[in-house]
């Protein structure tokens, strides 16, 4: 449980998120239009709402799998040490893969995951992140698709948490700590 008192100010509305997902899915459908089955890999836990909305919007044959990677724990800062806590259930060699991330901050997690999955020889590997904080980037990595670029703010909602709280908010909110 967070030991600080905070309030949450809406940064990106649920309506804006839905509209952006619709737009992103048009591009993804175009990119993967010839796939026999797209393996959509959600990075747990923060991406679970985003991945659910994405796959409902994609009109493609889809298989969903999950990988859990962590570099945060319950903190607000990346440890820069990426740990794989849950791996994929199925092999991805020769398959079309889309990795879904909630937020790219330092870039360490998604960079590590993409390198890991490339080593498994997928036919086509792309990535999408709902949020991107380029001002925090420590590694040279950018997702293929970005929902929203945001400033260096601590955010919650739409699957993203602060110490396992606030994932259920239907919007992205900026955390503001109070005295």
C-alpha cells in the first residue's frame, strides 16, 4: 500500500483512449493483413486492459499469450534490471507476433523483451505501447506504434498501477502527491 497521500488528475480520457485504439488497429490490420494468425503478446500486468481492447478491435485471426516482465516491483522508479516472471506458453518461431506494452519509460523492459523474442525467430515481430515517455529513455528503443506520448509524470489507470492500486480507472491519470 502506498505510504504517501495522493490525488489523481485525468490526463487522457477513456474516450480519447478508445479513439486512439481504433486508429492504431487500422495500422496494425494493414501491417498484418496477410497473417494466418497473429500472436498478440501482452506484457503483464499493466497491459491487460489495453490488450483486451486491442484484440476486440482487430479483425484478424488472433492468438493471445502473456509474458510477465518486471523492472519496477512496487516502486515508482525502474530498477533497470528486467526479470521475466512468466514466459510464453507457445513457441513463436515462424509466427507473426505483436508485443503489447502499457508504457515505455526507460525502455529497458521492452528492449529486453523484444531481444528475447527475436532470439526465438518469429516471422514478423512488432511492438505497440499505449504510452511513451521519451524524456525518460535510457536505451535506444521505440515501439513500432505509440498510443500517446506523455511528459515525465507518474501515471495510473487503464491497467497501470501504483503499488497494485488504481488499475481499474477507465482513464489515464497523473498522480499528484499531497502533503
